[in-house]
C-alpha cells in the first residue's frame, strides 16, 4: 500500500505500465525487452543523482554503462540502518534523530 501523498509513477510517468510477460522459460529477447522497459521507466522518475538528466536509469545500468551517457557518476543511494533512539534521549534528541533518518531514507526527488 502506498503512503498517503505518494506519487504513483506507474500511472503518471512510466512508458510501460506493465512489463512484457514471458510465456514459458524466458529467452534472451525477453531479458533485453525487460531491460529496455525498465530503463525507460526508471529514466522517467526525477532524480538528482548522476547529474539528474537520466532519472533513476543508473539503477538499471552498470557504472561503466552509465559512464557512457553521463560524465557524473550515478552513486546508488544506500538505505540507512534502522532508526535507533536511545531510551535516555530527550524529546528534542528523538525528534532530531527521526528527522535525520527520514531525510536520509527519502528518495532524491528535486
């Protein structure tokens, strides 16, 4: 279930809302088609990583492939570890830790 206020990129941005289906065992052509569809969809999601021109396409490409289309490397975001608030934290410290965690774990939308 999507969070309240979350953008539904599948319906608003993606070129391919439903990826192609392979009937039976997938073959190379299926994988190539899926990669093209995933790249097209990922590039439609705004992101500042990798210079910001290609959205999240850097999640589909290897670092070497992405370097062919951008001089700015796409550094994959790392989800932060679980939020831990010490039991002795004040309300202010707790709020500060929670806010920092939410910022660190949010997507890079402009």
